[in-house]
């Protein structure tokens, strides 16, 4: 789980370095890109934690009484 978050953070930092390397982007645009990227990282972290949760897999198998 921690590896996934670290990987996402690394990719985020790599992407942001490319965005900040362009001098012709306005500061407000940079802030918008940063904000959107952080939102995506949070969404991915939530998704990974749900998918990686062993409790979720157990609950699904217990709640499935017929063909799933």
C-alpha cells in the first residue's frame, strides 16, 4: 500500500517538474494544474486502499450467496 502511494507521489512530482519547467505558464495556471494533480492523487490513493483492502474482498465473498 505504501509502495503505491510512494509511486503515485513520485509520478506526481515528475509531472509537476515538467509543468514548472515551462516558463510560459501563468502562476494561476500552475496552481490549477497542481490542485488538479493533488485531487487525482487523493482519488487514486482512495481507490488503491479500497482495492487493496482484504476486508473488502472478504465482505464481497460473504455477501455473495448466488452467482456473482
